[in-house]
């Protein structure tokens, strides 16, 4: 069974992205968090919104998904925040071992 995943979320404040990243890493819930500035366009309250956001890609174990999700929601300031998980179906042995070593 595949046991690794990438979890994603996005926020519109760098401070929130940094807080989420530091919290997950400090608590060994993620081996790596990558933050990218992005331009987002989406529907919100019957209008199309366009704004700059920070996309966070979190490398971790699937077994930690629920905890990571809960921690992101605690820190996040959106009413509805993205928390999605994507399986890592293939990866180098060294990379996957590194995720194992660096997370709970």
C-alpha cells in the first residue's frame, strides 16, 4: 500500500503560510513544505475573485493526513480552506526513506 502523499493548501497571507509551514515542520508532521506565490481565480459568494495567494505543498505520510488537516484548519484564516491530498505513487527509495525519517 502506498504510504506517502503531498498535501496542498493555499492562503493569501505570507504570515499564515509561514505559520502553517513552521508548525507542521516543528511538530514533525511534514518532511518538507514548499511555498509558491500564485495568482488564483475562484468563485466566492457569487463573484469571481482574483488575488495573489501562497500555495503550500506538504510532503508527508498518508497516516498523518487527518492530523495535518486539523492543524492547517486551526492555523488557517479562511472560512473554507483547501486541504487536499495526492498520493505519491512512485518515488526514489532515498526520497521516501527521508520522508519516513523526518516525520512521526
